[in-house]
């Protein structure tokens, strides 16, 4: 029978890899949008829903990064390292930080 630890070992790396790709893509898309605004161009309107979802994901990950930095700092760990890691992998980064207080 598969327990929760085995599920974490199999699924968390996949979720982390997908999250890193999607957050990096959201950053690239936001930068493209900013560049288009600066150069007085416009992105295709079909990208508007993706831009909105990307902004929400970036905001959520930013908040998670702040939480990770605060928690890591309170435990005398490396706050910037944990913030950056959690920003890119999302909630899983927070779960790992909270589940491994000795690391």
C-alpha cells in the first residue's frame, strides 16, 4: 500500500519541476507585456486570460516567498534562499520548510 510519504517522493518533484517552468514562463510573459507597452505595441488579446492567471500566480508565489523568508529568518536559516526557492516551487516549498524544522 502506498503511504503519504511515498506519494510525496513521487509527486512533489514533478509538481516542483512544472511549477518552476510555469512561474518562469509567467515572468517571461509579464516581461514581454511590459516590453510591448514600452514600445507601444500590443500583445494578442487571446493572451489576456493567461496574463491575468500569470499575475495571480506570481502574486501568490511572491506572498509564499515572503512567508518562507519570515519563517526561515525566525528559525535562523537563510531567508533569501528559502524565499527564492519557495517563490519558484510554491506551496511545496513552504510545506518542506515547515516539515523539516531541523534543516
